C-alpha cells in the first residue's frame, strides 16, 4: 500500500514529453565542394519533478555527400536553474552511433554531459536547445579495425541542436 501511494505521489508531478530537434551545418573547403549535413533527433522523456527527468533521443544524420549515421542516446536530465520561463539543464548521457553508407562502416559510443536551455512558451510547449558535449567518445572503423578515442569539450556549429517539446 505504501508503494502504491509513493508511486501515485511521484506520478502526480510527472509529465511525459515528446519532441525533438534538428540541426543543419555547412562545410566549405577551399577549391572544393561544399557539404551540408542534416540532423533529425526525435525525443521522448519523463519529468519526475522540477529538477529531474529521464529520456532518450533517437537520431539520424546525413550529408549531401557522404555517410549517414543513426544514434540512440538515453539520458538523465538535471535542471539546475529555473528563472521564470527559462531554465538551464545538463543531460548526463550515453550515446551509441552507427555510421554507414558511401564506404563507411563504423560504430561509436560516448559518455558525457550535454548542457542546454529550455524556454517554456506555455504550459505544454517548450523551445529547447542543446549546446556542446563534454566527455569521452570512442569510434571503431569496422572495415579496418582502426580505433579512435577522444576526451574533451566539443562546442561547434555541428553540435548545436534546436527543438520543441510538447508536455502532456
């Protein structure tokens, strides 16, 4: 009975949200062709209270020339600042990526922090942006068995995602 009451109390404040984001970037090389990359990242999550949420993003990224990537990114979100309709958060995430096509075959994973900002437009709709990544990434080329590891902070034009969330 106590467990039922506890679950009801948690559920009373909880909200499910759906949405996602998109990104676009263009790379220009001297004397070469421009390349445009597109990113589509649908997302679903569950808000426990004003500070904590869990969710998962499922991504697809493609380029006008080159490989494509699919990804899965479960996360835990901590909202550390809330002021009026604006809140700042950080996602503690684990990401798996698979790159394919145009001669590519690679798998990668990353563990780290993704900061972001949300602006509540009304009780149900929010504008959300994620900016950057701080953590560890590992990539393995399945054709050549080559591996790469990267630690650090990555904030560039290809690592910004804008999106909308709808909360039920």
